[in-house]
C-alpha cells in the first residue's frame, strides 16, 4: 500500500528534468545573437577574451557571468542591476510557456551534438544520480554562489552526459522529431559552430521525457563548480523553492559522443628556467624545437608510456616524462585506485605543484586554468610564467572513477563542445 506523500515522482532515484520558462535575447534588440553569446565563464581567457566579448555587443552575456567592478560585492550587484535593466528594457524576454529546450551544435567538420536543456531537480540523495568526477575549489564555489544569489538566475547550463537506451527511447524520439521543425533561433558563432534551439512544450512529450530520464544517472562533463553551487544554494533555502532545481544541458553520449580535451595550467611568477632547475633526477627533460602542433604530438606519444607534460613560455617546449618512481611513491597519496594514482593531473598536483614548485593549486595569483593550449603558451610568454600543457584523459577512465565515487584533481578534463552561454537561461523568479 502506498503511503501518503510518496508518489512515483517523489520517490524516483533517477534524473528529474523539469521544464522552465526560458529567458532569451530579443533578436530585434541586439546586434546579433552570436554577438551576445560567450563561452562558459571559466573558458574565457582573461583579460583579452573578456575585453573582446564586452566590445562585441553592449548586451553580451559576459557582463552577467563575469561582471567587472572593484569588489566582489560590487561585481555581483552590477550583474544583478544589469539583468534587471535588460529585462525592463525588453532586451531579455521570457518564453510564454515552460518547456525543455533541444539544443544543437554543429561545425563544418561534421560534428553534431544535440541535447536537452532543462531544470534538474537537486534531489536528495544525489549520490548515484549525478556523478561528479573532479574536485572543486571552495573559493570559486563561493564566488559563483554569490553571483547566483545576487542575480537569482542560472545564467549558464552545466553539461551532463548519460547513456541512453537507443533510437527507440522516448527522449531520443521526441528530441529528433523536434529538431526537424523550424528552430526558435539559429546563429553561428565566431568559432564556426552553428547553434540551434527548439522548445518542447507539449505536456505528453514532457511527461514521456521525464519518465524516460528517471531511469538514468548522469556524469558531470563540465560544470563541477556550478553543480556544487546549486547544491549549496539549495541547502540555504527551505524547500520547495526555485532553488530546488539547477540549469543543465543533458547529452546522450551513446548517440552524441563528446570530445575530451585537457585543461592546461599557467603558473604565474615562475619562469620556465626556474621550473626546470629542480627537476634534475626527478623527470627526464627534453627540449623540443618544434611548433605547438608537433610538440603536442610528442606529448601524446610520451603519454602512451606514462606521465608526461609539456612546459612552455621561453620560446621552446620542454617535454617531461619518465618520473622517478621514488618521487611518486613519497608524494602521491596512497589508498586510491591505481587509475587515480597514475593520472597526469594527480602527478602534476601532488608531485610537481605541491612538492617541487610549492604552488597552491587554488591560488589564482599563482595558477590559472586555461582550456586552449595556444592561449596558455601565449600568456606564459607574455607574462614570463610557465605553461604546463596536459594530455587528455580517456572518457572511460573518467566514468569508471566517477562510478567508484573517486574524484579526480580539479580541472582534470574538458568535455566538449561546451554549450554557448547566452542562448537561453533561467530566472528563478519566473
């Protein structure tokens, strides 16, 4: 016999993706939809990329996700004021009906990715439903939480992946059928990606998707700090409330596999010569007089045999490989799976950052995390620091560790393509 208050929705243990009234730019009030979009906040290379986006259009979303002011409080209040002004001026408008949004990204090389944007219920217990695979930096979570509190909005979806049940699954059928219709918007951004968006609003379709997804768990592909922020803000507010949900893009990687790339490190205040000098006997170090593409190929070859890194910033590349086993034995924490202990990111953080270079991994004055290899090298050469270029982790390693409940070092992976920020977002007051 069912007890009161225990409906199937309340007791389900899988994903619960709810429709919402999307907030979108009015194309008649902005120069172009492409000009108001941005990469996710943590992908924007600052300050150059930030200034480029700000100058692209006065209403670019970067003014909300990375507001610029003298203090954190002033930045967050500025973002909130900007959001309120754009709403009152009609630059941003809410769709009339709640829906899930089919989001498509396509490039000239033939890559096609489709997924669903919706408001994911942050149900308890979340363990086993949404699987994180990376550690987070508390300062970044605190910063993102303060911005969300001020704006009362989920400005960017995080990226989740799941493994669907094939072409006949309800979610797949509805998603593909919707993508055959004229889109709500279509725009091509300067990186060459075409972005299209549709809304699913029919109650029967929404119910079918919800029932299908309730059988699945998801892996966080990108957005661990936003996920931790959602969880923190949900804990701060009595339930039920709008804070019970967070904005996500959910992609079935059985149908649309993601690319996995590395996230590189920029070490401020550490010239390449100073980074190399203590490495004698700890790593094999070889100087490469090659272009970036060829140097990354050498890194990939070395990574097949073990831990390997590329240092740059002095006009050349320096390949580090074959770490001293005694160094790893005394610096890499024990009691974790071998797959974790042998990760490049684990060795970098435990052996090099903490032990050799004495650089705190969460100090933005000492270390930056940059997704683009060329940008990392350019910044290192410009600032006199050291770029540490990484080789990507295989997706199966990430998923296996996540299922074991083992998190990787922060910023270990970059799944993509990432959703563009600014096409649709969620205001909590709607």
